[in-house]
C-alpha cells in the first residue's frame, strides 16, 4: 500500500478521536508526530511540520473539509477561566445530539439532560446546581427509572469523563468539554438562557457581569483579565471599571449561587405555545408532588451499565498509550439527547 501525504490527516483523526478533547499544544504535537510517522515510511514525501499559527490553522481547515460531509467539525474553544485553548471533534447537527450518545444508557442520557436543564435555568446566572438538587432530578425522568444511588454513581461518571465539574462545595456546573461539544444544542434549546461573552461572543457560564442596571455586558474570566489590562471601562455601557468599582462587578457562575435557591420547586421551561404555558407549569408541579413520595426502592431499575462504572477509565488509559506525546489525560464519553422546548426566566 502506497503511503501519501493524505495519511497524515488520517493518522491525526484517529489519534484525536481516541482522546475526544485535547489542548491545542497536544493537538499540534500529534500533528507533528503524524508527519514524522508518514515520512519514516516514505522518505520521498515533501511534508514539513511548521509550528507557526498560520500553518496550524491551515491544517485544521483541511481536517474540517474532510469532516464537513459528516456534519462533524474539529472545533476549538478557550477555557472560561484559564483561557487554555482546547479542541475536539464535535457534531454540528444541533437537532440530534443523541447521535453522539454511545457511552450511556437511555436512562443515563435522560438524567444528564435533566441535570443540564437545571444548570441552564439556575437563577442569578449561577449556572450550577447543588448535589441535592441534581439527585432530585431522578424524580422527573420520563424515560425509565433510576435510584438515587445510581444517580450518584452516574454523576460521578459525568465528572470523571469531563462532562460536568464538581466544586468543593458539591455543586455541579458545565465543564469545558460540554460547552464545546454541546454549544449548538444549548443555543437552540436554551436561547433565552444562554449568555454570550461581550468580547469573544462565546457562551459564558463562568465570568463577570457589569453592575450597571440593564447593561448586558458579560465576560469570561480570562476575557475580563485580558480586557482590563488595556481598558478601564465597560465594553458596553462604558461605565468606569476602575479599582474602586471592580468590587461592584457581579459574578457569573457558582460565585453567584445563593444558598437555598434550588430548595424549592424544580425549574422548568414553559412551552413556546401560548396555550400550553400555564398547563406546562401545572403539570410540572403535579409531577413533582407525585414523585416526592417515591422511595429509592420503588424505582426498580437494573444495575448501572458497565460504561458508567468502569469503561471511562479504561478508555482514557488506552488513549494515553495510543501515542506517546506529553502525558495529558483526556476523558471519554458522549452526551445525551435534547429536551423539549419550554421557556422560563432564570431570575
């Protein structure tokens, strides 16, 4: 079999698919090693690795041209806090995120959606949910049943595989991997809840908000730190952001969480149809009242799938061994399907 320059792209795709999400530095190193591997087999090929950004962007464009017919994209995003650039192959068919759901059972996928909804609808732009509220979502499942102990194990799997973050205070929020891979889903499903960074226009779930009433400025933590080095005012309303006023900035994310905010009735999005708004809220409240009386033993569900208990760890080990680059570890998993469209306000 003849080895050609096209094999660089093929090897690269195989390597990144085994990792799912990886830093730009690691991705570039994999690209370099793929070139070396192909040239070792066929030394006559005129392929050179260049470490500059333009060369990298050109290569990424060629990769996306190959992935485009499959509605896939080798996309990138910056971590909301650190600003670290990460890449992953994501599905751009926003109406069917279930196509990526190959690691979890239908019940686990439904549970993931339920937890995501509570995170997206969290009041005060806190974008997080307490462990108690997350476990309570088993009562709202419409697909199958799940015990509280199974839900706790599943939440641990979501954290281990990089879908959710768990803080020291036990609150769950969106991980960078989730924002990257599901941002189309979030924009389509939670169009009234999604916030965009005023600087980079990407989704914001952790950052700061301007303190001026009615000002819509929201910035990622890393975007704010970069912006403040050269600017002294809000990028939207131009109010002064001098040192004396920095304390007035409102947090976006867990820092905005108020104790007890998720102890009441679970939040639901109303349907977009006018006739269904009131009925939807009544149905949701009735479901909660009916489910509050369920004991754990009443759920009667099979044992959790092996994927939840162990496959993630094995896949991460296999991913690290598939190419010896710089030792970075990445999780492996896949997300759940979209929810029905309802509308509600976080505030």
